[in-house]
């Protein structure tokens, strides 16, 4: 499919942190659209490659899921899980 020139792709090459994660793809296909991953709130159920720090904070620095081809689709398909989580917290 490819993510260049698509509504699902944005690369902010002017950002001082670009790319914010180490990647084998280099700077070529790095997607910044989800700079802050919406799935972070799902904790261990996000599906990404994360760890927890000694202080118990979720560390996503080794996760490329939002930044790779197919990441946009994965995240948007999981928005319902975020909505459901919020609905459950309100009850």
C-alpha cells in the first residue's frame, strides 16, 4: 500500500525530534500523524512494543506501531476500544 501522499501519512521533518524513535527504515517512511499514540491509554492492551519503567510509567520508545505502514489502520480500527474503555469508566 505505501503511506506516502496519503491522508494517513504525515512526516514533520522540521521537528527537532524527527524521527523520535530509532528505526531501520531511517527517515524515509516515518509517519508522525500519531505523534502521541491514542492507544497509550489502553495500557497493556495497546498491541505495541512497550515496557514499563521502574517507576511504573509506560515506555513506548521501542514501539514503532503508530509510525509504520499499516499503523494508521491498526490505530483507527482500535478507536472503539478506547471509547468502550471510557464508557466503562463512566459507569
